[in-house]
């Protein structure tokens, strides 16, 4: 009998991946963490695409406005891919957006030493917010 389990812990990088493949997997892991636990308190999400290993490949997101469309920071949907997450992390690391030092520290090493990165759902959330709004809006 097959018993499927769901874990909220971040899966470690696959040891067989190196270089660009490892960086892409890292970005997919950040996106998956955001969808499964990081952005639910502020985001409305649709069009989530996953691969056979259930990695999130892309999704569309917007501020849910706490259930009130008139209360949204941004009404338009933003399509998120690994590229947008990579750009958001780069903005954090270069200081091009204001983010708490403890969040920036989660991504030190990206993209060349991703084994040093130790992010959590809050870090993944901040990456998506920067990709959507250009800054962290919700905390």
C-alpha cells in the first residue's frame, strides 16, 4: 500500500544536479515553497503549473486585498517564472530593494554557491513580493 505524505520542509537540492540545472532547481524550490507555505496570507494564485516531480514551474499571482478587490495593492495578475524569482533575489542581494537583513542573508551565495543558501517560507514570500511589487509590501 502506498501512503503519500506531505512535508512542509524544504527539500534539499538534488546531489546529482550541478551548475545551471542546480540553480534552476533552487529557483523551482523557492517557487514551490512560496506557493505551499509562503504567500498564502496575501496572495490570490491561479494557473499553477508543475512538473512530474511536483516542482512549481510557474504561476500567476496578485494581491487578494483581504477579500476586497478595492483593497488590492496591485490589481493586475503577475506571471511568475524562475526568471522573475532570480531577478528578485538579485535585487535583494544588490540592495536594490529594501529587505530585512535576515531575509537577504537567506540567499547569500546565489547563484554560484546555492548550497550556502538557507531560505524559508518567509524568504520565498519576500522573493515573490519583490517579483510582483518591486518591493516587500506585506510582512
